[in-house]
């Protein structure tokens, strides 16, 4: 079954702790993306990667970090520097950048208290 | 900077009605426009993608149109059903990755 998996579905952390969200795809897509969604808001781009070992900041990259060591994996770390980390996080992938259709994972809801 | 707006923010219709959701974008230099569906607490499901050279795309009861010159796209849903209740988002792809609108929350009442 081809697709994008995100784990876990729900994640709880204490303030001041770093946390890493997993995103894996078996679609053989080159590009991968991380978005954040807050209630009543559209999706905002955190980071994206067009190819292995390369990634670019999106609109709201502060307090987040990523790596892209393998084509199928694009983990997102939410650091303690992120001032308001509680949100719904969505990972996506596409065959290539920009002109290609994006496919989304089921999301991870992160709650930090 | 691209901005995407969706009106209305929420819409409630009786079952069986045909309806139109609107999406506008400020920068007409786009590669494509994509429509998604999102159920509560879930990820996004791609519905239709219209390339910049196309005027419309159809899938079943859904038809999406694109008018780049006016910066508008519409999603037409025919014969709406309660199962169509969800939030519908549009997103424009240009020189940056997708820029999303805030969505239209649709409720179809049986």
C-alpha cells in the first residue's frame, strides 16, 4: 500500500522538551514538506525538501529543524525555542517541486503543556 | 507574496443542492491550483489539480475551474450529499510551494 505515514497520531510533551515527529513515504517522491495547522487557519509551510540532503525554510521555520538523509524520510524536530508548539502537524510529498500534486499524511497532533 | 482567500468560510446546504465554493489568489503566476478535502482531525485528501494551462478538471460530481487572469478558481459540487460535509481547501503553487486558503467548512443537511 503506497502512501505517507506519520507517527504518532497524538503526542504530548512538557514545555522545554524537544520532540521529533516522524514522516515516511513509499511513493518514491523526491519532494517532502512539513505544514502546521492551527484552528480556523489554513496550512502554513514550515520546511520543505526537494531532494535528499537539501532542505529550505518555509514561512514559519523558527523553532523547528529537519533532516533529509533518506529519500523516504523527513523528520521534523520541534525545539524548545518554538514559542507556541501546540498544533496539528501535516507532512506531504510530491513527485517533484511546485508543479506536482501533493499528497498528505494523516497528521500528528502535538500538545505541549 | 501570494495570498489565497476562500469565501465563504462556512456554508450549510440541504442535501441534493448544487453548490459552488470560491477561491481567489493574488499572484496569477501559478503552476497549478489544487483543491483538497479535510475531515475533522484528519489529513488532506487531494480532490482535483488544475494545471495553469487548463481551464477546468472534473472528477465524478466535482468540477473545478481556473481563471488565471482574474485570479479565481471555483469548485462545483453537484447533487450534494451528507458525506460531502467537510472542510474544502484550495492551494496555489507558484515559485514557492503551495500557499493555502483557510478553507470553506461545508455542512450538507439530510
